[in-house]
C-alpha cells in the first residue's frame, strides 16, 4: 500500500545555544566520542533498498521453501506457513480447490485434501502426510499446458474472463514449482474499478444492495483485488509475497501462485453436499473431475435436497433483489436490480437450477466461502464458479444432499 508523503513544518529554533565554557566542554566530549559515533553511522544517506530475491521477509514466507519439491512437513489443523501455501497451490492446479489460497490451514483446505486423498486411494484424513505429498508432487505436470497471453480482459463483457490465460512458468521449469514471476499488464490496471459503498447497522445487507443498484457496474475495487482473484489468493497473501510492491503499476514483476491448469472436461453430474460444504463435478463413470468449497444453506434456508437440473448458465448476470426471499431483510417492499460485475452478489456467473430461485453462483467475498451461511443458494469463489460454469450445460443433473452443520463462530 502506498503511504502518503510526510508533511513537515518549519519551526522557529528556540533551543538554548552553547557559548563560552559550555561550548568548550561540549567540543571536548564530541571529539572523544567521534570515533565511536562514526563507526555506527550509516554509510549512505540514501534509503535502504528492499531485500533482493524472492523472500517475503515481512511475513516469514520464503518462496524458495514454497517451491521446494522436497517439502514433507505434516500439514494438519492449526498449521501455517510455506508448506500450507504450497499444498494449496498444488491442490488447486489438480482441480481440488482449497478456495482462497492463504498461509493457514482451514476447513476448506481440509476438505480439498480429503477429496484428493479419496480420489488417489489414500486414507481421507485431511492431513497432508508424506504419502499425500508424494501423490501431490507426482500428479503435477500431467497434462498441463504452458500458456501465455494477456491478463484479464475488461470486465463485464458478457463473457467469462475468470480464468483468462496469464504468463505461466517458463518452459523447462519443474512442474512442482508453485510460485512464479508475473509481470503486471496494462489490462490489469486499466479498470474500470468501482468504489463500493459501505453500510453498517440494522438491515445492512438490504441497504447495501439498494445503494449498489445505483451504480453502473460492480467491478473490482482495485488492481490488487483483481490480481488476487486471478491467482486464487487472498489479497493479504499477495502483499506478503511481494513486500513494498505497487500493485497498480504496469510492468512491475510479482511473485504469484501458479494456478494455471488445463480446464476439466464436461461434467456428467454435480453433487452438492451440505454436510461437507463441497461441490463436486463427476464424470460419467463417477470419477471426480473437480471439487470446490462452498457456502451451502442455513437453518433458515436449508438446502432443497433432491435431484435437479441446470436450466441456465448466465455470465455476468444482473441481480434482482427481492427482500421477500431474504428472511432477515428489514424493508420487505424494497426492490432493486443490481448491475453485473465480479462484485455483484452472485459474482461472475449464475448456474440456475430447476428448483425456482436456487442456483450455484460466485461471490464478491471469496474469504467467506465455507465460513458463513447463505440464503439457500450455493456460493463458490468466482474462479471456481467460473470453472464449473464451463463444465455444465442445460440439463446437467445437480444432486443436492446432506444437512449443513452449524457455522462455528470464530473465537
């Protein structure tokens, strides 16, 4: 984050001046201490340069360790740091999404690990042990493609840009490399960006929608937010990987998660499991094609268990706010139509189901996936919803099952 320039004021000097014997005594002391003081003074008045090399010293993250294929640290609940970041990236590339990539183990990562383990004949413990590390590393690079091209194109064009290609790792790099360089493009910083309103207090959710309905678009608020979604990361993680970097400057080189992977094939069916808060795309033979963490239902709006079908896939949809569908809405007479964009309440894509008013969609708050309750629909991160939107089509069966466990408040 850029800091504002320091403001200085010129003050009248009212300090007492040394004269006579006082000045002589001060001069003698200064001469005696000069060698010591000189040895401690900086060699240059120029500001210190940021540390060279891809080490994010501000946070303790070390890119060399994140990229190390020999990492075998046990990852379990409460784990943090380099190997957590590495595991999340390797899982993401294999379509076992941990949701927003951070440096901390959470339930979304645990569910992704369990799904990967089950698909690879390992005990589904949710703990990344030595056998799981071996399987994760061995699976990397199988069928991956090296791609280049422009960054995300202008927003809200009516077409999906959630997984637009980016400059991937140079040819010849080991496929187990997790962090790669990326140069911020002109398109990344061109916008348009949208400053979103802030609302607090009673019925904040409804009031926010009424304010957002007055905007022309609900784009990203900043280049950092755009880049974070592009690389499936929390903004904080990108900042920690790139200390003192300016994310609004085209041409700046960043260190980012390499989440590029071939798109999965079409899904024969999709299973939404409220008990694990996951969405799983399956092939015709039952093979897992992809799994995603999700926000699924609540006590007030339980998941409508049953088998439904996809009836529409709409990219960058408008959102029609009807307070009668929100149990906690204050003003039941308010109505609004919100403009499209990644910060729209349903994100970049709406996968409508044959159950009226229900669908699978994106979200403007990827950090809240799996840790909050929804008003009945199934929420994914924008990038996961975008990938799923390309795998399903009108008529794809969607199985909704299970009961969502209560959300545990953070301590």
